[in-house]
């Protein structure tokens, strides 16, 4: 009996493609428009921002950045004062976020490698504890964390913002799932036959193979550390140690006058390192996802 094949018409394919492209364009606009409005507001005055949303840039760009770096203009004396040390804030945030990202990536990969490649007593219980920690909101432990930091003498230092990154349950969970689904324990056996010890196996074999997953979580880790506001506000007291979010928020602390244009300007320049971090790590994500993987 002759088999009958049905072919989709060209018009149907055109409708599907057009609908898909329109949907993707709509999603892209939803993502881009808030960033564009932020850049536009960085060029407008307080009055213009309060008036409403505008798609056209304003004329207060230079004035907003002067306010951001040099401080507000005193109408009586005509002098500026109270500017924020933005460059220092950039450096502080980079030290904190960069250190936390590196520590989280390395130690989380080491922990996930142990959970995935080794069988030991209590492994499921320990991994269950990691999952339980993920389910606890971070704000619940702020008071206890603050008391611990004070008792250890780490108050008003960067250590409370860097050291906890060593124990990153989200990164451990993600990397463990990636290793379990992408790599095979036979890789370890082959390396052991060649005479490699466990640390050489991890550093020479494991890290290169899970680099895409580490890069993925590094983007989110750097983004979280860079934008973190609550924890630095809790443990830092000296302005010279403030991270960038704390410095920018100082523009929004006056009750009767908030310089929204300068605030938007500060937020606009604060996302530049995040974009750079994404560009740097994305090349590791795009390539090598199946590098070195084997099939059973």
C-alpha cells in the first residue's frame, strides 16, 4: 500500500517563522527598554524625570555626572561639595566581587567534584543539607551572621563579604548536576592508571572539562556580589570601604531632595563591569560544552 506523505505548505511555514521572530523581537524589547530608559534618565533633570517617561535624551548629562563625582551645587555659594569617591567604590566592589567569584568557582567545583565522582558514607545526607541551605532565605540569617562577624572581630572589613563565597550551595548544586550528567567516572580510572593522583586529576582533567559550568555560575556570582546591598550595609561602617551600591544609595538618602539624574548616572556606570564580566565569561560558555565527554 502506497504511503501518503503530507507536506506543510509554504504559507504555513512563513506564518510560523514570522510569529516566532515577532515573539523574539518582543522579548528583546522587554529586556532592552528598561536599560534604555535608565540611560535616558541619566541625561535628564529631576523635574524632567518627575514629569514622566521619555524616550528622548535630556540635556543634563554633564550636570548629572558632575553631581555624581563632585557633589551637589550650593545655590548660595555656587560651589560644589560632598561628591562621592566613585572610583574608590569601583575598586572596592571589584576586590570584593572578584575575590568572591574566584573563591566560589574553585571551591564549589572542588566540592561538586567530590560529590559526583566519589562514593563515601553520608554523601546523600550532606548533599541534602546543601539543598536545605538553598531553601533558607538569606535575610533570615542576617542577624545571626552579624553577631558572628562582630564576635570574630571582622566587623567593618571585607572578609565577611568574601569568605562566605567559599561555601556557595547554589554553585555546588549546579556544578554537581553538570558533572553527573556530562562526565563519567571512567575518566578518573583512566587517569589513575596513568599514575595521576587525585588533585592532578581534578586540576588537569576536571577543571578544563567543567569550565563552561563554572563560567556560567561565575556570571551569576559576580552579578550577585557586585549588586549586593544588604550584606555590605550590615557589616561595613567606614565610607572608604563602601562598595559601589552603598555609595550610589547615598544620593538617595536626603528626605527633601533626591538627585534622581545623578542616581541614574551612577546606576548606568555601575552596570559596565557586569557587561564586561558577561563578555569575558560567555566565550567559555559558548565553547567546549561537550569537550572531553565520553559515551557509555
